[in-house]
C-alpha cells in the first residue's frame, strides 16, 4: 500500500495574503497558483511545485505571513 506524501507550500518572504486560490479537497497541478501574496506593492503568486489534493489552507486574506510560514498543505499519493 502506497503512503501518501505531504507537500508543504511555505511563504518565501514576509508578505500580506491577498487571495487564496484553492480550498481543501481541491486538486491542483504543478504550476497552479495557490495563494497570491503582496510585498512592497508587488503581487507574488505562490505556485504548487507538485500535483496533489489540498488538505489544509493555513492562511486567510489579510493575514501577514513570515518567511517559512505554512500556507497550504497538499497530499500526493
């Protein structure tokens, strides 16, 4: 039986969360935008680096995230 792998999508910088593009249970593909951040008046899309199913969204629009904060968790079979 294959074990599920969890992929964590982390913030790469201090930023404000503008929008969340995914919800738990939703399937994403490599390259899909999962969260849109804003830092220094620039919009920064955070993309999935692997396909999977969203198991957790840890942020909400308006949140301020720090470098290394968990944004979204995906499960890959």
